[in-house]
């Protein structure tokens, strides 16, 4: 199951009008399959399984496009992990 971008309307694009400058378009994608949930933006990808109990994954797609180095437990990525997890939680509340 894939959801729309977090609350953005395609109306401006469909009617050939410019997007509002104060609301830049975000590249944020969500997905779920059975017990696995995913949030991805233009740089990072977070994968949570079993309600976050694991196994969990976080990748820096710019530095690691083949997703070989899991950064989930890396303290340097804590803010990224928390931000994507919050976005995913909000998406699940709204669309699931």
C-alpha cells in the first residue's frame, strides 16, 4: 500500500499553475507490506518491522545507494531516524 505525498494536492500541477513558494514540494514516500513499514525522502530510507521491534534499517541513499550500510543504530543519524519515524507515524494515523 502506497500513500500520497504527506497532505499535498496535485491540483496546481493539474491546472498548470505554479506551486506555492512557501510550500516546497517534498519528496517523501511511504509504504507498508504485512508487518513492514517504510518512509523514504530524497536522501534517507527508514524501514521498521514488527512495530519498530526489528529488524530495523536506515540508509543514507546518497552515500550508500545500494543500501549496504545500515545506519539505524548509528548515533550520528538519530535525528534523521526520529524525523522519518515521526513522519511515518503521522502517515499511518492518517491513511492506515
